[in-house]
């Protein structure tokens, strides 16, 4: 750790003011050495109500939604600049709270968070309505209006990039919001919200409530005055939230779990495929919804590929996440470490290739792990573990690979490695997943939809999809000429 200062407490923030309240106090932990670095002040239902009221008031009476998109865009670009200016500090706070490697925080996560505000400012500036003149006696216009108060709920695996994406998308189109990040990782998100306020986003447009899902999250989801819910997290939580939202007919987007296939054909550039497979499962400490956690290998290359993969696993630099050379840090919590390691027990017919144990000493570390599964029916091939744990499978034909990829309750992403164009095209056509990466891992084009099929979610994030989610269309029809109307109540 360095001598940068960490706030003693992490309060909620309502209409620009810190609010500690009298709810539970929860420790905020540095996962690399298990020390407590701060204390989260949990928001109970009353505080959540105050946050929703502040958001509602700003939406109904404040300037934000009435501003021109150019003026709103200028404020959003100031947020982008402030995040850029404070990227070192934010990266440090994020690393301190998540154990994610500093290098990745600084080079990828913080620039992405800043960019989220820029790209949504740009998207909002291009919004245009529709005009229908098919019947020349009428002019029909469609404009899009902000919906109101959005509840934005996020997990712990990439707090600043994921939360900033939701905030930028909601406010770019004129909404107000209440943000509920994971109780495990509130540090950097809380600082980012201060920067959003500093940039000139008006009071009450972005409010923060901190606390556990069962307390703060539920109070927010069940609040009568929330108009929209955007959730990223686990599938079971998403299902419960969507059910509650359904009772009130509140629209939701759900970015949920995954068990994505990373398919390496014998026609692949195997060096690139190996790099891609390692990145797909071990980057972000293996804690990614879009991880390529099922690595499907053509039988003819399987043994050699696994041998090279295991050799690279042995050489991974695991350790202090603050060290710029570290590639893998600790998992987020002791509970999560034990959960991931539980998959390395009772292997049955699956074969352990690497890891499977925790690292001695302080911190929630595990050895990066790989298993060769006896079949795709193995629960190691079917269950999202959300850790540095690769499950290998072997196939013989393209059809078999595609069938295996699809034999999953999830459908978030798929990775395809081949230099043979028809194979790539067949996979893209037939795999049921929201995102297919061909010969590249994890490229996010923020203008394009991102999200999952099946249990991986409902709806998509991306500039166009967010425009549709965060706005309501309003249709107005004008008579262009005085046409005779049926005159009810007149004598016949
Ligand atoms: P989680 O579902 O436990 O928690 C996510 C958020 O929901 C947290 O803020 C939590 O406090 C809150 N929450 C929990 N229970 C709640 C309840 N009953 N009511 C209201 N809110 C509640 O998920 P997690 O463990 O923080 O994150 C890991 C999961 O997130 C993984 O399954 C992963 O795949 C998923 N994820 C998905 C994406 C995506 O884009 N598809 C991205 C990142 C993570």
C-alpha cells in the first residue's frame, strides 16, 4: 500500500451531500492483505427513499433534462476529463478495494470509464426523432423523452467501468439516477461520483446509496418511484429483481452471468489462440462475466495446446496487485475464494491440470487453475465459477463444437479461433450468444449491443440500445388540413 489517503468512511451521497445515516457499518477490505481500509455506511430504506426523492425532484424540477444536448454533452465531457485527470487516484482506490492488477486498472478500466461519458455525450447529440407522412393529410412526429428515475445496480468485478457505463447512459438522455454499487467495492465508485458532481452535473441527478443487496438493493428495487432498473450481476439476483420489477411493470436490463465457450479449431493461428485463451480466462483475476471459461479444443491440437497452456500458467506473475508487473491478484473476498476453490474438489472423471489450491499467506489468492472435463455435462463445464479457473473440453467436428458451445444455460459470449472463413461464419451464425469474438478476445465496441441470450440476461448495453431503454417514444399527430369529422350527436 502507499501513503495515499483513503476516506475513513464511505457514506451514501444524496443531492451532492455525503450521508452516513445510522445503518450498519461494514468493513471495506484490501483483498491482497485482508486489512480493513475503510468502513461503509449502509443506507437503509429511509436513506434510499431520500435518494429516490432527490432524483425525482431533480428530474421534475431541475435543469438537467431541459438542457440542450450540447450543454449536457459539455458537462459529460468535463466528467470524462476529470476521470482522466484522476485516473491514477481512481486506479489506486479500485486496486485497493478489488485486488485487480493496478496495470489493468490504469491502462484499461479508468480510460474506459472516462470514455463512457464521451461516447454517450456523442450518442445523445445524434438522437433524432421520426416523421411519418404516408397519409399526406396528417403529419406524425415521434420524439424521444427521458423516462425518469433509473436505479443502477452493479457488481464488484469491474466497479468503475460498469457503474460509469450505466450512469453515462442514463444521464446522457436526460434521466436522473440512484446508483447502488456492490457493498464489497464502494471505494473508487464513491470517488467517481464526487468527480461527477464536481464536473457540474446538477444536484440530485446522480445519487449514490451504499449497502448490501438484501438491505439497500432491495429497498431500491422495491421503491415505488423508480421508473427503470439497469442491473449487472448474478443470474439468481437478476431473476429476483426482474420478478419484483415485473410486479410494478418497471422495465429492466439485466447483464448477468456467463460460461462462454472459447473454441480453438485446428485451423487457428495457435500462438494467438493461446494468448487469447489465457487472457480470456485469467485477465481481471478471472472474475469476468465474459470470461472464456470453457476452452474447447479440436482433438488434433488438444494435447499440445494444453501442454503450452499449462506451461504459461506456471509462469503467470501472481502477487501484489499494486506491483505494475503483476498479472493476477487475489480474489475479491475469502467467501469467493472458497467458492471458486470448491470446484477443484471431488473431481470425479475430470482431471486437474494446474492449480486447485489457495496460496499460503495473507490475501485471498488461489493458484490459477485448469481442469480437463470428461464431458460438457460436468458441472465444471456448466457452472459459472467467476474465478481464474479454466475448464477444457475436446471436440472432433465444427458441428460438435457449436453444439457444445450451445449446450449451456448461458449465452453471453463466444470466442472463435480459426483462419478458415467458413468455419468462423458457421460459428457466428449458429452459436446462440449475444457477442461472438473471432480471432480476438474481449473487444468492446460501445456503439454495438452487448448482452446475453438465455440466462445471461435481458436487453443490451450499447449506445443505440441504451437510447431505447432510457427514453420513451412520444408520438404526436397533426391534421395538415381541415378534414371533415364524423359529427356525432347531429340529426341524421
Ligand atoms: P450479485 O448478483 O451478488 O450482486 C450484484 C449487485 O446486486 C450488488 O450491488 C449487490 O449488492 C446487489 N444485490 C444482491 N442481491 C440483491 C437483492 N436481493 N436485491 C437487490 N440487489 C441485490 O453479483 P456479484 O457477485 O456482485 O457479481 C458477480 C456476478 O455478476 C457474476 O454472475 C457475473 O457474471 C455477473 N456480471 C455480469 C456482467 C455482464 O455484463 N453480463 C458483468 C459483470 C458481472
